C-alpha cells in the first residue's frame, strides 16, 4: 500500500459490516483500507491508537441554519462549524434561509460560499431554496452544486423566504423532477395552523395546541400525493407528528420517492417536561408528548425514519422571549446531537451502529454525499472518536455555537466526543479545535 500517512486504530471501529477491531489506513485524506487491528503499520505512517474508544464515520448533519451572512449575530460559519467539529460532525449542509441573501439564486449561492470558505472547520454543502417566484433559478442552482431545494408550505418566519401554495409546489416539483432533483419540505399545512387556537402565552400547552399534529399530517398527505403524481423526489423535514409514520411507510412501500428525518429534540425531549416560559424549547413543528416520542422511536426501529439531523436554528437571546407565540422558533443542538441521541438510544436498547445509520449514513445518502457516511476504502477519512460510556453535564458555557442557549442545559448525557477527524486530520482534540480546514462541497464533486 502506497503513501499511507496515518493509521487510526481501535478495538471498536464501526464499519458497514459491523463493529470490530480494525486499523484504518489513511492516504491523502481518503480511507485507503480498513485492515485487521494488528496489521503492520506502513513505514512513514503515524499510528494513532484510541484503544477502546469507538471510531464512527464522521457525522453528517444535513439540517443546519448557519444564517451567515446577514444574521451572523444569530450564528455564523465560524461558530457553527466549530460546534459541529466539537460534536463529532464532519459535514454540514446549510439551509437556504435566515441568511441574507437566502440561497435562492446562483449569485446568492456564490456570496454564501465566499463567506463560508475561510471559516469552515468542517465540510460544508448548501441546500437551495424554492420560492414562489424562482422556478427559473432551480436548474441553475442544481447545476451550480446545491444538494436539493427547501420549501415551506406555511410561513417560514422570515419575510424574504415565502412559502409555496399547492400550485406553486406542483410547479417547482415538476421542474425539479425534470433533472431528478430533491425537494426537502417543511410540512405544516397553513390552513390547519390558521384554524388552530393562537394565543399569547408563556405556557407550553398553548403553543402545542397552536401547532396541531393535523397540520403536519395533512401537509405530508398532500406532499406524498404531489410526489406520486409528478414522479418527484421529496423529503419530509423535522417530522414531529408520529401519526404521519403510517402514511410515509405506505408511500414508500408503494414506490413514491419520499424520505423523512426527525431531530434530537423530538426524540429526547417531551412536552410534559417543558417549563413555562422556556422558549429555548420552541421550534416548529413542536416537541410533542412522550407517547408521540415513543412512536417516533418505533419509526426509527422500523426503518420508516431515514435519518436524524439537528435542525440547529439559533437566534440571539433577546428573540427568545418568554411568550411562546412570539419567541423565535428554533433549537440549538449542533454540538449535542450525538450524545443526546446516544443517551436515549442506549436506554431504549439500540446500539451505536443504529446511531451511525441515522446520523451519518442516512443523511449522507439523503444529500447524495457518496464520499461520506461510512468507514470503508475510498471514502473521506472523516471520523468521530467517542467514549460511549463516559458522561457529562451540559454546560452552555462550553458550547461553541454563537448564542449559548440550548434546551439541553443541565442534562447529563452519555457519550463524550474525544476527537474528530476531517480528511485524515485531527480537527478536534479533546475539545481543542484546529484552524479551519473544511472544504466547500458541491453536488457531484
Ligand atoms: Zn430548519
């Protein structure tokens, strides 16, 4: 084997064939081979032996709102990608809204890439945005390398990113289907939201009542119908309502091209535990009841839910007012997704190979990142090294994202990220982060 510069060795490496002792040979940032644990280390290669700590493929988080440029006081590429590196994530895909400009034209994409390039501590890709008036921009954005297009079916929260009605959705889906693109959808039906009781309140129950399950269920039903009719590929973002799982399972079985994600907050936090005024727990769709959470875990076990991603969507503290109706909706969890999910997964009898399937392999497949998501020859040498048994208590002061607000403050979680590796280089060494070396990713390169 030529030019191996690094061998990363552990008694527990998670490969597509399972967890085993192995030595990962890295050459030029790429995995050259996955060898037996006691394989001879090639001359000139550095050996890093992490003992019994588990080596996972670097996590892929395909749902991150970086907000840079334009709302960098909320978050930015420097801080978001540092949080990712600290949390074992080696690739993020940035959402097209909340930054100014939004990623809705090729020109805007280039603005965002130029801002991200010098700040990226992990690899960064971009979703484009589908608006009522930018159908003509979708093909050029696709050609320019976005991984797909996000749209809303109800108001997004920012005026520069309006939602699509069913007719506009159909037009965009037809356009995207023409080049086998992917539409990722915030699926809440505006009519159900408008009909739900809306009141100014610091009580979580009032907020929950304002974002009913039916809003999700109806939007997903309509989306599946459109995807079936137009032959388009669609993805349901941040599923909260477990009622929709049978609909999605049936559509998949029928051959409709639909996938779905859920998020750490829906899978580890419950409506019952949210204190009055605690709007760090506010997001849309909302965190629902414990019984709903149990059903979402069943959806993961059944393989209906394809991936778990953060939907990290921060704001400044002043926008997190105690009134749930007016507070900014978004939960900050980029750095904590892996330990949050692992803590709950192990309690429910899942193992780390499941977590890797949901948080690395699944999101990589969703975005078509074929060099990511697995430890095998030919993929990028991106790794997270985890002590799965160690615990820590979440201290917001130790988080890397810009506004250190989080719904997980004070929680004791299992799973300490010991180091993170990107293209064969250690970018996080026990919480000490290296200078930026992330790359900007474009579809098909
Ligand atoms: Zn989001």
